[in-house]
C-alpha cells in the first residue's frame, strides 16, 4: 500500500511534526492558569505579576515558533505525499490497457488525481492536527479544570457540548451534501464552457450561438440554485456553531459565580476556567468536521488503492527497459473475432489473413468496417483473444508489449500531436540528430511545410504554439512513425486529408521506404493501395474480398466501385 511506502520514508518529519504539535497543545494549557493567577494577585492588591507576564510572553513566543515548525513538518509532509500520490497514479494510468479507458474514461483518472489525492492530503494534514488538538488539548483542559478548579463546575459547563456536537454534526452532514452538489454543478458548468469553446468553430459555423447561450444559462442557473441552497443551510449552521459555545460560558459564569460567593473558588480560578473552556470548545465542536474529513480521506484512499490495484497489461515487464523486439514482421490473423468491452456487437468477425514479412498490403472498406480495430489489435492497444493474432508465428500475447510496440511504426487515423516543437513531435522522446529528423520529414512530404516557418523544427505546436492544418498534422505523424525505422509500418488513413499531388508524392516515398518492411496501408484511395502486393476489402467486420488490384477490378465488387468513382474524378492514376 502506497501510504505505507511513503511513510516508511517520511515518518521522521511527520512524527516530529506531531510531537511538536502535542508540545504546543500542552504549552497552551499554561496560559489560562497564569492569567487566573495574575487576576488573583491583582485582586489581592499584590502587584507582583511581572514573572507571570514573562511566563505568558515566553510561552506565547515558544508556541509561535513551535506552530511554525509543526506546520512546516506536517503540512510539508502532506504536500510531498500529494506529489508522490499524483506521480504514482499518473504513472500507473499510462501503463493501463486501453480498455480501462473505455470503461472509466479520462474523467475518473482526473478525479483521482485532483479530488481524491486532495482529500487524502487534507485528512493526513488538517485531519491529524484537529484530532491531536481534540484529544490532547480537549482532554488535558478537561482534566485540569476537573482536577485543579472544580469538578461540578466542569461537569455543568461542558454538559451542553455533546448536544451541540450532535446537532452541528447533523447540520454539518446536510452542509456537506449540499456542498458536494455545488461542486458537481460547478464542474458541469466548467465542462460545458470548455467543450463549447473547444468546438467554437462548429458552433459558429452552424449559427448555433443562441442555443448554446440558452443551455449555458440553464447550467449556470443550476449552479446558482445549488449555491443558494448551500447558503441557506450555512446561514443556520454558522450562527448556531458560534452561539452554542456561549451557552457553556453562561453556565460557567452562573455556576462559577455561586462557587465564588460560597468561597469555594477564587475569581482567578473562574478566569482560568473560562480560558480552559475556550481551549475545549473549538476542538470538540470541530469533531463532526473531523469525522467528515477522515471519512472522505479514507474513501479516497480506498479509491486510489483500487485504481492502483487494477491489473497492468500482463506482459509488461519493466516499462523502460524494453528493447525493440527483433521481428521480421510476418503477420497472421487466424479466425480473429473481437468485440470492444463496451460494445454490443463484435467489430471483427472471423478475420483470417496472412501477410508475409516485408510485404505491403492495402486495406479498404466502408467506414466502421473494422480497419482501425485490426491495427489496434496488432499494437496490443486492446488484447486480442489468445490464438488469433500471430507475429512471426508467435502469439501476440506472448510478446513483451512495450518491445513489440517499439518494433511497429504507427500512424493513427486521428494523429495526436503534443505541445512540443515539431522536431520533438517527430522524435517523440528518442534522441535523433537533426539530419535524421529532416530525412523523416522529407520522406513524409512535410519538409517544405516545416522549412517555410522561421523557427523550422523548433516551431512550438499546441495550445501556446502554432496550429497545423489537418494534412500537415497527418504528415508530421507519418514522419514520427518513419523515423523509428521499424520492421512493421501501419498507416491508418493517412491520405485522407491530402491533395492528390501530395498524396502521390507520399505514396511514392513510402513505396521506396517499404522495401523489406511489412506495411499495412488503410485507405479509401485506390491510388494509395494499388501498388500493394495484395489488397483486402473489409465489410462489416469481415474480409469480403482479397486480391491484387487487377483481380479486384475484375471481380467488380466494392473495390471496383471505389475505383470507378475515383477514376471518374480523375484521381485513381
Ligand atoms: N473503443 C470502442 N468501443 C466500442 N466500439 C468501438 C470502439 N472503437 C470502435 N468501435 C466500433 O467498432 C467498429 C469498427 O470501428 P473501426 O474504427 O475499426 O472502423 P474503421 O473501419 O476504421 O472505420 P473508418 O473508416 O471510419 O475509420 C465500429 O462499429 C465502431 O463503432
Ligand atoms: Mg478507422
């Protein structure tokens, strides 16, 4: 368990923090006693209070220093814990198989990293400080009052506290429920705005502004309603928590006044008593809140542990050390059927296909026919059933995944680029020299686009950088795959947003590059696949035809239809 691992290393700081907190709490007990004594001396006409004042001053200074130190140690440790937990969760999340993302989505991981880590930190920081205060200061004050001043006075004065505690705990729970609702509504509001501004081009293009303004108003109003209902309950809760303690003081004055008149205690005793009462009341009143903090922290801790216990992909050994798998690149599918975890129907049905090492194969087919899925299974982004996918005659599930992936160059259909420079996006974590990057860019027909920018390969992309066109992004992604010099190359629809001149140039370059490499080209463009050794036509998760360009033309099926359309448009040559 993570917390244990963390505290094994960090307990000296944290433990010292708690120790200093206890000392501070005990020191604070000296003050009411000293004040009481001073009052008595003044009452007796004795002006000798200097040493008491000195004591109070010294204790105050010592407490200030101790407070600084224990906060530094305790809060400091919890901030380190927060850092550590976030790092662990992030690292774990990156190595989880894709299907866990389909189940829970990035939202759940974000919630873990943001909310759950925070509530664990609060429980271990603020929670522990409140607990120590309540136990040490509350209990010790009680004992001092009971023992040194007067038992019956103590009893009557603290008698209302249990009732106040139950009442405020009950109200506090309602506050908490409403507070959660406010948080929910607020995150709905920010998510709505984020999504809207992310897609602002579409909204404007469709003239849908007013519709979104209305919907935003609704979300905004929900947020306000939730806030109003919270404010309402807080309007009751806050005065009660502030007024209720006064009841204890009233009783103390009433009962204490009588005891003074009876000569059982002195005025100084009563003064000290009210001081101790002050030390008890707040920690005790805070007990309800403390329980809440601890419960939340524990629930979050359980969620974090459950997440971290989620199985990594089986064949990951050591994530960083994986060497590129030495493969020739023969790919074989044997009766492969596959269904996504959340889907109701299979996306691939009985796919059987052999691609000899070093050959180029084209895959065409209607949208949704399973082309992308086939490539994802080759990358082990989703686990294929045992005995259905083989590379070099070995079941894909027997490979060490990271090493296998390194041996495969992949250009996804929606090429994700990151907020890095163009050069870094191409090298993608590996160290290649500039010439090699430029060579990959040249092959991917994106070199001139990059050279035309003043900063060339150092041009920053992403949020704070420049935007590339759809076709430019595609080709940067192609360069990223080509530079790896892998034995297998998977291209998913990389020609879709290219003009025909660029497409033909890229096809030509790839053709040159493909020599000796197993290459799978998914495309709807006949020109992109016709030079392939053979072409597979997919329909509804199945392979419905396969053969060379000429054979498929003669078969007059789906491929022929595509060819005719593109021929008519003058594009197929
Ligand atoms: N993560 C997923 N979860 C559930 N179903 C999915 C998932 N990804 C794809 N599918 C479904 O699997 C089927 C095949 O999808 P796939 O992306 O492989 O098609 P494709 O042939 O690549 O289509 P396109 O030409 O449009 O890219 C589709 O019906 C799709 O809805
Ligand atoms: Mg696809």
